[in-house]
C-alpha cells in the first residue's frame, strides 16, 4: 500500500488525528499554511476528484459535513475559514487520495496563489 493517507487512516503512519466519524478522519497538516490547517479525508481511497462517481455522493457529503463540523470544533466558524480541494497538477495536488483542507486563523487572500 503506497498511499500515505490510507496509511494514516489505518493508523500505520503517525498523524495528529482529531476526528474519526462516519468514514471520515481529519488530522493536522504536517506543513501548516495557516494558524489552523487540518486535512480531512474519506477512509475510502479515491485518488482525485476526477475519480468521484455517483456512488460516492455519501462520501463526498460526509467529507464536507465533517469539514464544517471541524471548523466549528476548532473555533473557526464565526470568523470564517476556507475549504480547499486540489485536483491534479495545476490544482496543486501532491497526495493522490482526495482530501479537503480546512484553513483558518488568518485572513485568506483572493485570488489564491
Ligand atoms: P495537496 O497538496 O492538496 O495534495 O495536500 C496534501 C497535504 O498533505 C499538504 O498540505 C501536506 O503538507 C500534507 N501532508 C503530506 N503528508 C502528510 C503527513 N504525513 N501528515 C500530515 N499531513 C501531510
Ligand atoms: Zn489512499
């Protein structure tokens, strides 16, 4: 098994896991880009957003709901935060297991870099 996020989900690689519910886990990003930076992943291995199918409606929904729940849990909800899903090269994807970044604790810029 090559996928590092699958390894984290299987507890075969260490991570600061802060959420594990409904087939979704979340952990602190190893290279945070904001004061709060959490990565939210489905336990199911799906390489990129391009690989999502109609069968993954529940997975995708759970992912977004978990991100929202985490934002509240981390105290970001009122001030605001950003969810990011990168896809492939131009999107800046480096780990090929879909994930949602929850970024907060500072003002985000638009357009993004
Ligand atoms: P992306 O560039 O959208 O594919 O995001 C991958 C994210 O995973 C990056 O923000 C990395 O810093 C983060 N990351 C990579 N390896 C680990 C790890 N072992 N534990 C926690 N976060 C990681
Ligand atoms: Zn995986």
